[in-house]
DNA sequence: CTCAATTGAATTGTGTGCAATATACTTGAG
DNA sequence: CTCAAGTATATTGCACACAATTCAATTGAG
C-alpha cells in the first residue's frame, strides 16, 4: 500500500541514517579513549592536524577540518585554556590568528598514539572493509562538495 | 621519521574523520531540501519514524533513533510547536509521554517523498556502492554497540 | 592615493548530542 | 500493604555545527 517513493521514506533503508548513526557511535567510542587526555573528539581532530603541522592559522585549520570559525574559535580557546595551543595575531596581517602547538600539546601526542589501533581493534572488522568504507565516504563527500 | 603508531595519527588516514565529514556533509545536503518543510535533519528522522508508526512514546522513538530524552524532549517540543506532533502523558502510566502524528504532520509526508531520490541523485554514486557503504556502516555500528 | 570590495576571525543565535541529575511513577519482595 | 528498587521522562549544563552578522584589516581598481 506504499508508493515507490514512500517506500524510500523508511528510516532503516536510508543510507544517511546509517552514516549518521555510525559516525555518532564511533565518536562515542573515541570519547572513552579521549577522556584520559581531557579532549573531545573535535578537539582531538584539531590536535591531529597540529601534531603534523605545529603552526597554522584558523582559516587553514578550518580548511583541513571542514569547520568554520564559529566552531573553531571557541574550540581553540578551550585548547588554549588547557595549555595545549597558543593563539596569537599575526604581525603582518592582524586579521590572521596563528595557532601554535605548545610543548605540553606536543607531549600529549605520545598519550594519543595508541588510539587509532585501539579503535581499529574495537571495530572488529577486516582492515580491507574499513579501507573500502573510508574510500566510499571520501568519494561521497567529494561528490556532495562538488555540487 | 615517524614511528608506525604515529603514522596512524595522520588526519587524512583516519576512517572516523572520513565518516564524520561525510555524515556532516550529507546532513548539509539534506538541510537545503528540508528548508522548505521547515525541518532540521534530526527532526526529519523523527518524522520518518512517525510516518511509519503514527503513535509511540519517547523511549520507543529513542530506541529507533539511538537518541536519549535529553535530545528528544526539546526536539519533540519544537515539532509540537510547529503543529506536526502532539505530546500527551499516558493515562495508565503517567511517566510515559505518547507522541502522535497530527493531521498536519501526516500531510507533510507528501512534501518529503521526493527527498531520498534527490539525495541519491546528488551523490552521483552507483547504487551498489551506496548499498555497500550502508551495509558497512550498519556493521560498524553493531560492532561498536556490542562492546 | 583612495575608497569600495574582500578577507579572516569573532560573535550571536538556534538546534542538536549526551552525560548527569532530578522527579514522578510503578512494581515487587517481604 | 509498604517501601526500596527500578523505570520513563524531563532538566541542566557543556560542547559542538553552522548560518548570519559584525568588525577590523587589507587590497585593488581607477
């Protein structure tokens, strides 16, 4: 008694809901591992970037994380309060705010090094399937971004 | 110069970040389509459930959406304000709140019927790959849920 | 050189997520 | 029958996301 279109409106059939739920559940798994580091998942993402590139500005960080200043400014202020990063305005262009990893922030990297492997083990899924999942997510992102 | 563990700490190699970004981007695509219906994506998810089952309580809805009352109560109050659902306490057990689809809420279903197909087209990805993506997300969710 | 347009960040406001707590109600062991 | 334990929902508080706006600083066309 459902039209073809209406049938697609079933929650369990929607890819987006699966993606949405899996993403939240995965972040929840990270939460337990990040609690000892006193980091939230988005803060951990920012630290990941800084561990690779210890200095960059808010715009550059936003481009890597796909987040805007409305999200990043308060997040970075919290990281600053914890002593993990410093925020200083550029001398050359005072609109720009440089984010720098502090020594304390650098030290935190060692405590995070086990996390990716732990999450991988918790997923209890074949590496190959996870790689394929990642690849499909990246492609989906690109397709939607391109619109 | 990176240890094996440290190499995993590269943002672009992390499945979770791909999942996280793809999920947010997909919700953003929904946002444009849902704007004419005056619904947010989580509100749309709640409506999807109600279009299948026009009456249920908060706990049942939470089990379907994997959300708790802290999220659902304000969300459902907003749907009530829009006239899409009613919220009434059970006579038998006054702790229970029944959520019912209103006539206006029912009418909204027709306006949403095109959305799944539109999103599918915007993804510009093969149906088979999307199905596989959904399946992997569902599996990942289950594995993490089972811990 | 000048001012309109642009840019980078911050601010504001709305709406989730979710942990923790509170509250009211129901149930069941004794 | 009673009260301790459990249950369903609501409330509170914190941290994102993100659109919209503001503001200060820079840039570039004429």
